[in-house]
């Protein structure tokens, strides 16, 4: 095993320069992947917030519909709705 030395880039062998170039390329690709992941996580969080808001809206709409269907006026007008439904 050879000891590692920190020598200036201009003193690196051609093989070492190739490896350094490849290392920098991999580092850039990794940074780009991390950046994309952060963007995707932010988008996922925004979608989760939107889903929660829509679920709350749906729950409220269902409660309102249930209230209408259970109301006295809805029950009292049932015969009229049936009669109008037959005429269509």
C-alpha cells in the first residue's frame, strides 16, 4: 500500500488527473441529484398539503349534504320531488 500524499494538481500523473476529473464529475452529479431530491420533497409536501385541504373540503361538503338530506324541509318536499321526477 502506498502512502497518500497531497501534491499539487499540476504534479498529478495523467492517471491521477483522470481520476480527479471523474471524481469532480461524480460530485457534480451527486449535488444535482440532491438538489432534485430537495425539489421533489418540497413538491411532495405541497401536494400533501393540498390533499389535506381537499379532504377537509370534502368532509365539510359531505356534512352539509348530510344536513340537507336530514332536514325537515327535505323530507317534507320528498313527494313533490318524486312527482316532478316522474314528469321528466
